[in-house]
C-alpha cells in the first residue's frame, strides 16, 4: 500500500457554538492536512443536525461518528486518492 502520513488532534469542541471559533478550528484542520494523507479529530461534539449542515474540507472525504453537543464524537478526513478499507461498526 505504501507509506502514509497522518495527524491526530483533540479539537475540544470542533463544532463550537461561536461561528468564528469553528472557522478558526476548521482552518487549523486544513493546515494540519496540507502535507498529510489523513487527519483524525476527536472531541468534535458533532450532532446529526450539524453533520447534515457541514461541508467537507476542500479535497477530502470524511467519515463521522456523531456524539452530542456535550459528548465527544470523532471525524476522520482523508484525501480521495488514499486507498481505504473500511469496516462498519455499530454500538
């Protein structure tokens, strides 16, 4: 498969109530992905409604695990050219 480089980030509220705060975190996520193949973000505080309103970072594909506004959640971004093998897991 080859060598891939990734990053992980605990965003501590990637989906903040304040639009300016979320915009800054989104910009930081884009910077983390500049020279990497994948990015995992924990503590997104993503809800199903937020996920429907969200657009992916430019040039990426994302996979989400929703939490609540008060409980974690994670997202994984990859570049579309990265080979993926996903398995589904439900709790």
